[in-house]
C-alpha cells in the first residue's frame, strides 16, 4: 500500500446519500447521535436510478457536509451513547511514523511536538524489543483531569478527554500528573499561518494550538461526529490502529472490522500501566507473530533537532 | 488495504519559467460511480497530486463531467470544484432525464482544468446500471440474509453473476462482517446467501442493527450499497457514570466528602479571621472615642 | 537574661528605633533593586516570547520557578514557628525574634504567589482560578491556603506592631514626613489603653493558635502538588511531614541568618545576644535531626526496594548525575550545620550565622532536587522528542527571575526594617520592666 492517503472508505454517513434518504422513505441510515448538516434551503433536481426526478437540498451535495459547529457546552458533554476505544496492534507496527506525521499535520502542531510518540520498548533485559505507538489513553479515571484547577481539561460522556485552550492557564500540573508522558506544552507560539491562527478554537479539533497552553491527542472527535476515523487510524499503512465504539463492540482500522471483545480475547489485549488504576481506553495487542522484524523500524529513527525560534 | 483505482493520464510539467523549484508532480483524477439503496446515483470526483513526498489532496480544482457525449453542452452532468480535501460529489441532473432512460449503461467523461498546482487531466468510466437488493431469508432456524445483484438490460433486470460483494453490520467507521467470510461472490442467479453468525451484537435502543451489502468499485457497475434494518442485535445497555460525583468530574460534581471538608475548613478559619477584623475595628473605635473625650 | 533591666526605656527606644541606611545599607538596597530589575527584564522577555525562554520543556515541565515556590512556602513557615509556637510555649527569649520571623514569612508568601504567576503559561488568565475553580484540584487547595496564611501572617505582623507605632508617632521629629504619614495611617488610633491591650493580646493569642494548623496545611498541601502524582520520587506518603520538617529547618536557618545580619548592621548586640544564638542554635539542631529522620525515611525505604521506576531516579541521586548536588544538600545543608550547632562554641553569633547560611543554601538546592530530577525519569522512555527536551539546566532568564524573586523578598524585609523597629520596642520595654520588678 504505497499511498499515504486513501479514499476508498466511502463513509456513507452524511453526504448526498443521507439527504437522499431524508427526502424519500427508505428509512433513516444515519444513527441518531450523528449530527445532520444544516439544509441550505437551495434545492436541486436530480435523477433517481429509474429516471424519476427527485429534489435534494444542495447542502448535502458535499463529500464532507458542513455540520453545525458544536457549542462549548456540547463539546464538554460529548457525543451521547458512544464510548470510544482504540486498539493498537503491536504485532503490525514497524515504526513507519505515518500516524505521527498525519496527526501533526492535521492538528497544525509546532514542529517540535508529536502527539503520537512511537517508543522503542523492551520490557526486560532478555525480552525482545518492539515498537509501541502511544496516544493519549483517555483514561476512565484521568489523573490529569483530577488536578486541573480551572476545568480546562475535562472528561466527556463518550470517554474522550479534551483540552480547552481558551481556558488553560498553563500551570502544567496535568503534565506532571500524566504517567504516560502524553501531554505537550506550547512553550512558544506554534507558528501557524494567519488563517489558521485566527480561527475560533474548537476543543474537538484542538486547532489552533495556542502559546502557553497544553496539547495532546484528542481522539479526533470532530472526525467521529462525521462518522470518520481519526487521522492516525486512516494514515497507518499497516493497519496498526483500530478505533471504534465499545457500545457497538466493534473496532476498525478502515479496512478490517472486528468485534472488540473478540479481538481482545483472541489476541490477549492489555492496557498500559494497568496497576496505576487510570483505566485507559487504549488497548494493546501484544507483539506476537509480528509482521515485521523490529530492526526494520530502526532505519526511521533519527535524532530530532529542536525547531524553536531562537531569540 | 484496498487500493484506489487511479488512471494516470496526467502530463508531467517540466521546464516552465521557474523550473528549478518545480517539483515533479503527477496530477491524478478519479471518478467513481455510486448508487445507495438503489435510489439516487452520483459520481464522486477526487483530485490528487503525487509528489516526491507522497500523495496529497488537491483542492479547489474545477472539474466538468459529461455523460455519453464528451464535451457536449447538452450532455453536461455538472461543473464542480473539489473541496479542500480534493473531493466533490455530483448527481445526475434532471435535465439529462431523457438521455438517462435511453440506455442501460453510460460513459462519463471527466475533465479537470489546470491550475497553478494542477495539470489538466481527463478520465472516463463506463458503468452499467445495476441494482443491489438485500433481504432477510424467511423461515428456517438460522438468521440469513440474501443479496441479489441485477443488471439493467433494456426494460428488464437480469441477474448478474460473479460480482464480489461484502455484507456487514454498520459500525463506527466501518462494517463488521455478518458471516464467516470477508467477501462473497454472486452465483449464477445473481444471489449470495449469508448466515448471520454474530451473536449478541449490541444494537440500538430497540436492539435493531443496520446491515449493509456493499459492492466496492466493480469494473462494470461501479459501487453499490444497500442497507436494511434487522432486529438481530441485543438492546444497547449503556450505563454511563458521567453525571456522578468524582474527583475527575466538573467542579459542580465534586465528591460530597471533599466539598464538606474543604468548605468546612474554609468557613471555620475565615470566620475566625473576620472575627479578628472586627476586633481590630473595635480597637480603632476605642482609640477614636478616647481621643474625643 | 538580657540584662536590660539596667537600661532605661529611652535607651531601649533609641537603640531599637529604625535607623537610616548607612553606606552598606544603601549599597545593599541598590544591589537588590538591580537584581529585581534584571528579573523584571527577564520576565518581560518571557511574556513576549513565551516560556520558551526558559529551559523547561515537555519532560522537565517544572523547573526552578516551582522549586523556588516550594522554597518560599517553606521559609514562610518560620512565622508560625517562632511567633506562634514559641509564644504559646511562653518562651521569653524569642520575643526579639518574632517580628523578624513574621516579616520573613509575609515577604516569602508574597513572592511565593508572584513566582507561581510567573510560572504560568497564561498569567493573564489568573482570573480563571476565581471564575472556574475546581475544588478537586490540589492547586486550588494551595491557592486557598496560601491566601489564608498570608492574611493571618499579615494580621500577626500588624497587631504587635500597634504599640510600636504609637512610640514611632510620638517621636515625630526623628521621622521623615513620609514615615509620619505611614505611621499615622496605620496606627494613630492606638492609645495603649488596658482595653485595647486586652483585645489585642487576646486576638494575638487566637492567631497564634490558629496559625499553627494553617501553617501545617499550607506546606502539606504544597507537598501534595507532588505526592498526588504517580511519579517515582514524588509518589510518597511521607511527603507532608517531610516537607513540613524541612520547612521548619530552613525557617530556623533563615532566622539565624537574619538575626546575625540585623544584629551586626543595626548594632543590636544587647538585644540579640549570644544567648539568643545559643537557644536558636539548639532549636535548629532539633529541627535538623527531625529533618534527617524524615530524609532517611524518604530515601532509604524506596532504596531498599529499588522498584523499577524508582531505580534509575535513586541511582542518579545517590551516585549519578545528581550525586554531587544531593550529597551537598545532605552534608552541607543538614549534617554540617547540625554538627556546628551541637557545640556551645558553634552556637555563637558568627558560626551560627554560617550554619544558617549553609542550611538556607542547601535547602534551596534540595527543593530543586525534589522537583526536576523526578520529571526527567518518566515511566515511558524519553523518545520522539527533540534532544534538548531530555536535559534541564536553567536559562539566564530563569536565574534572573528566580534571583529577582529572592532579591525582592529581601528587599521587602530591608524596607520593612527601615520603616519599623525590627525588634518590638514595646515588648522589650515590658520585659525589662518585668525583670526589674522581679529583681
């Protein structure tokens, strides 16, 4: 699979098809928790398969429909009825880094920051090394949320932990509290182009990042609202990341979909630092019967030089 | 992972005014034909550029599409501009109703115009109209689904064999296969029968599941999806502890013991402090009163 | 004890009256102001470019600003120790030292709050702490307790000052116009009537009792900023008591330093006598022993187990990158001063002063050892980050700001001593009269 970006995943939520169903009686295809695009009022006449004329609102004729932006209260509450979970298959990872690069690109991060870090792990002296990509664990009992003094980081009903960069005071207590080293801090201005930096900050897209505030993986709730997968999941060429909803008991990497409970049972899934009691939402499948030898990932390892603006 | 079918009819641009900085690029255009639930067919257009670094979406590229008669104004399906992700969707306009009903198969010609970041590219696809039906099988002890593919030939619909399709339960971001196999192929009657083996799959509040049959990028008939709702899931029991009081809850939902302890201490100490302020004021008053006597 | 019984009230008043700066005083004050201005310029750079001007990065996300904060909170406990505890125990010899201790406490608390605001990435959003407070957060507890302690210390500084203000007001000619205005504003209503004394003494008593639990809370809560996390070196149930014992020790050391300096530069040999150094030295020895006990608990017990996350951390403290600093803090900061003060010869003015300096300097570096090395030993390896993220040594801006805050605290103390008698005049006169009666 040489392409970084594929479009073969025609997510049939949203887009023309939802509208087609909205105006005819084939039954609702969108689940009730997904947001509907706002009708523009402008209609266009299209043909059905049988050649009949059907009227459809223009707002639905977009591959990615313009969904109404959730308010800050809605962003803090989260998507009802969902409980997001991620499964990372360590048997498939060879440190390609596409996950990390696509995440950095999609969230317009400072060049020094990686929200996804791919670790070279070796549990004991005589055990084998393996690659471990780590995101935010979106813990059920998040230590970072416990210590935030101003409610700038919060846990939603769908399990996602987000950061409100308009409220964060930059005390960095959450960074001290997180045992997974997943949070980064904007020590200087991230250097975004004007049109991105001047956008209104959305907790769900975590864009634009702001100087003096904390950032971390957000499980891409803006993508989930559209029924799409997070950027890392889509970008990985080896299908390492699986994402889904525990309430549907299903996770997918875009190409393969599994029952979450079966996947964890059959491949002995586990969580990081279980004994700390944080109850992460990210499960790992152990590096058994690996697709690639560990050494094949070493060629991608290079020391990172800081790209700060020196004053 | 399934690869996207891209036809490369792009021109390599070289040796322009500032050729030194010009990276080698291939401009790519893809057109796919989709029908969902046998209702409204549409074309999905994608524009991408392949650079040394990789494949990137090309946004704001104008694309014009014609049906059957290339570059003819009467055969214009639509003129669209791809969005920032390089995608656009266009349906068959009512104006082409007569052209549509004449044949069972059509050819679509797409032309992407050039821009500073994109070279002119053309593409064409030929599609035969088809229908994908999905039904449950009545009777029997097991739960089964049957998918049928029918191709349009003149006035009638003819079963189409050897079409690869998959049948899955709609989940977030993908489809969970209902049967043992990932894909099935239609037999001579154009049918595929699959047993629904997923036990106790969480459904919606009534225990219903949405099952979808998908034909992915078939060379002859394009992409078809058809979905039905079946009552073969279990009722969704989701107990969330979101509203409960805890140490990680919002400030209004702090644990009771913490709230009582904290406010208890604060009230106790600050009452004493306020009392002391009154004492200082009293000393002041005593001093002032003495002065006046 | 002080042999003040032979002194007249006028002499005591003249001796303890706030004096103008001599040459040394002016140089000292000017030096402090220069350091503060340097700190202010460094802070301007930090506001403009962000915290990137420090060397803190994603792993060492807390540096010397936070260790300075802990140091200030620690020192501020001296107020409650000397003023409250010794007062309640009816220890007479501590009377000359109470105001020194209180002003150290007040200025330390002020700068603790300031250095915390300096450490914030978004200081202008300080108001979010008041608009959207989360009671579950240890930082919120710290904000409340520090504010409370500041108010209590201020009152405990103010109330015993009232009788002295009366004395200062009556000596109008000795003061500049500015001074007179301040004295009048603060205490013109004090007449010294029995009724006023009764209320004042009772209030001071209530404060002395109340400040002790608040002081315990302030440093316990500060220690919980670390102990409520999972990190090796911080995840300790010992932290509350460990910090408090350390705070009392550094407060005692600070008082020894201040005693010596005021005594020397204000010619207070008759009021801060060798006996005071003797007694204070004994107190510091006890506090050092107590702190040693907690240090042994804090380091020996995890070292016995050598759990994996703690192994690297402890090895670096005992024998690795931080070994020099660690043993400096233990030996120079704790053992050597304790040793000096064990002997009668060591409990004289100059050796006690040196011991005090060692304690304070050792304590400052000890706080750094508590904060940053733990952060550089995270559970997951330090990878996928720029190389500079894996180390920490403060930048010049951080040094300037940290030293600026220390200079600012000293400046407040200096200016206070310029305006107000650093040894309570009224109480000293009272004690002299009591002794006279006894004799």
